């Protein structure tokens, strides 16, 4: 079986690419309106956040939405394309010309490899860049005293105090009681007097916002007096501030908006300092297994084209594709959550679902070949 594409491979690939792109466009369009624009309408009117700003915000997130929806679009589009070929007996004709089932699977893989490669590049470039721009735009529009810089982290102002944080995320309690709070890392506080003179600089390893207010941890503060400089250190320190924690949480750089190299650096930093790195390991290994998941999921769907979809209409193909995609997504989500709870390797969690799907597909392939 030669690996080079022949005329029948190009024909199958063209049909599949057409149905995948059409499905992808529909899914991204629905997610743009239902999952993107409609939830943002609730925030319109907060500060300078207008409808046009919300529209630009959602447009910035389109590359990320396309990245996450591509696996679903790929399997639904593949099943619809192969089902179309099966329903019109074109697959039967190709089989009569000597096209094997394995060759059909190879044609599917070759057709989707290009789009998958483009999405891998998108996941490292446009998607994180667009998400950071979107978060910065929304944060600055909702709060004029807040800005998110790409390299210097989060900046916020309250009166004569300026805050800079290297990153942050929302945390939740391990006992599952629903308690959540905002945590910022590598926090610097710059305090000025009424004349614009710098009074003090404080550095905290992290800052937490809970119901009782802000709490700084591992604080080193430097005071600038008229003729001297003093320095104090404390393990914990309360910070009386009315900064909007919700706006800060929305503008803090989320792990999904980081590139793989930035995620790797964050993982290494947390492991060196004895901190939990699972929040960064999950998206990091998800990026590595992304192309394998897409191709494995679509190849696992190939046997359905030779039986289940031959006599079914468009509705049946669409139903099978949605069930297939949702089943895989739910299976992998559960394994990833189990890896986070029971602390086993995320690589194993991402590998088991596609391997299981391919194993089931291989069994169906042999039965229908017999």
C-alpha cells in the first residue's frame, strides 16, 4: 500500500474537507453567538464596556474557539462525509476498484492532517494571543484603573497605590465545599503620597482575596523616608483595599491563554518551589495530545461508514457524529479530572480515551471485514 496520495485519496479527502469545514464553520458560528456574545451582553454598561467592545472581545476569542471546536467538527464532518459517500454507493465503487478499508482510513488521516497541523500552530500563536488581547480589552473597559500587559503582567490602581501581579487564577477548596477565592502571584505594591513621591514598595509571594478582604503572604516592604530607607518583613499582612476582585480575576492570565513554552516554565517553577502544578500540567499535556486525539477520534469513526451510515440519512449521520464526539469528550474529561484528583500522570489520562476508542474501532473493523 503506497503512502502517496492517488486520485481516489484526493477525492475522498476533498469530500471530507468540505464537510469538515462546513461543520466547523457552523459550530464556531453558533459558539460565537451563544457561547460568546450572548453572555457578554450581561456585562455591557459596566464602566466603558459597550456592545461594540463586547463584539471585538468575542472576535478576539475566535481562534481559541476554533481550536477547541475543531476535534468535534472533525469527527462530525468525517462521519457526514463518509456517510455521504456510503449512501451514494461511491464507497462501494471505490472498494470494487480495490480500495481497502485501511486505505480509506489513510485517506481520512491525510485529509485531516493539514487542518490539524494548522490548529496546532494556531494553538501556540493566534489562540493565546487573541485570548490575552480579549482579556486585556475587557478588563480595561470595565475598570479604567486596570490594564493587562503582555510581558509585565496585571496592573491595577486604587488611589495612590499601584498593583502589579505576575499572574493569577481562581482557587477552590480541596474539600469541595464551594469556597473559591482569587489568588495573585508575584505581587508588587507601589504606594505614592499626594505629591507623587514614592513612599513604599512591597513585594508579596502571593495575595489572596477572600470574604475577609486581601491577605498578603511572605511580604517584604521597603519604606522610603526623607533621609533613610527601612525594610520590614512579615509572613502575612492584611491589605485594606477595595479593588474589584472579580475584575482582577477576569483579567488575570489564565493557563489556557499561555503558550506551551510558558506553561512548561510555569510547571517547572511550581515544581521547584514545591507548589501544585496540576493547573498548568492539564493544558500543557492537552496541547501535546491534541493532534493524536483528533486523528484517533476520526479514524475510530471510519468503520461506521461501512455499515451504520450506509442506509442512514443526514440526520442519522449527524446524530452518530455528535454522540461519538460527546462520548469521547466526556470520557477524556473524566480521566483528566481523575488525574487531577488522584494525582496520577496527565499523559496517561490523555492517552487512555483515544486508545480505547481505537481498540473498539479495530474490533468493529474486523467484524465488518469478515
